[in-house]
C-alpha cells in the first residue's frame, strides 16, 4: 500500500456512480478526520514521457467516494493500492466492471453500467453476466429498468421509489399507466402489494405466455425484450445500445437475407 498525493489522482471516467450525496460525503470526511481512511482506494499508475522528463499520474479504479471525502477533509495524501490495469479500452472495461461489482450501487446505476458495457465495449448480455458474476436473466431484467420514463428513473436513482416499485411499474405496458401508478406511489406512499392489488396490475391470461416469449426472444437476441399487447394487437420492442448491437439485431432478424 502507498500514500499518494491526491492532486496526482485522476477520476475514473467509467465510474458507474454519477451522483454523490453531499451530506454523506461530509459525514465520511468527518469520519476520515477522526479515524483516517480504513479502506484504501485502488488506482493504476500512468507514466507519461514529457519534454521535462517522466511524469507519473494515477487513474482511479475504485474509491471515488473516499477520494472526494478525503479532499473535503483536507488530506494531501491518501492510502492506495496500485493495481496493474491493461492500457486502452481493455483497462477501462476492467475498471468499469470492478466498480459494478461493488455492493453499494443502486439498481439504476448498475443498469446504466451494463448498458455502457454493451454500448461502449460491444459486450452481449451473456458476456456481461459472465464478467460480473450474475445470470443473463439478471442483466436483462436490470436493463429493462432503462425502459421506464425518465422521471421514474430519477425517482429510483434518488431513492424516492424502491427497485421493487420500479419492477412493478414495468409490468404496465402503457407509459401513461406507468406514470399514473408512479404518482400514486409518490403521493399515497403505496406499497408494492397495494399497487399489484390495483386492477391495472391484474395479470391478464396472456401475461404468463408473454413473459415466456419475452425470455425466448431475449435468449435469441441477447437484449431485453418487451411485448406490448392488447385488443388483439401490439408490438415487440427490441432495444439496442450501440450501432454494432443494432446491426447484430438486424442480422439476426434477417438471417440469410442479411447479405
């Protein structure tokens, strides 16, 4: 373990957590002032040749919350473990995966991180699952949270609704119905059980069959799938998160006609 100058540490662009509570940071800073940093951050060394000689910096791999709090606490150096990370894209992918495997990410932060692995690194759901130690179904279900309206995603991010609430809302195929149920959660503090007892959440005879076919399609196309139906008509949604994934979906849909 080393004690590294904080000003030489660059934050990680592949940090899944985008927002940090000011109150929690101040509380952690106070704890650091009193007890020090118990768990070191993880960094990788970056050596650059400059006109003036060799310049050494450090890229943060994990521990941005501790780094921010250490700055607030007025520390000049921070305990760190230096980890050898591959340069270029592979190194950034490993840094993102390491951050995903932390226990304190909320459901939406994890979902957005999975989407980045698809979008920026071209990984399939099965490949993501293998790298982060989860099932492909867990990855697909997490990505489905990104289909919710932005205001519902924001509420999940800041803790105004739970992950269970969000998954209950996903069972509503109509966006307006999702928004109305969301307002009920916020205004009436409705539990998930109370929501599901509402008529709009009542499972239709086809709901079990629809989920069966959604899972079949998810296995085939390696993306989250949503079947929306009613009144004998509907649509199948196949989201993609990069141009490469879009082309892969088109190739699978067209089969031998893709050429």
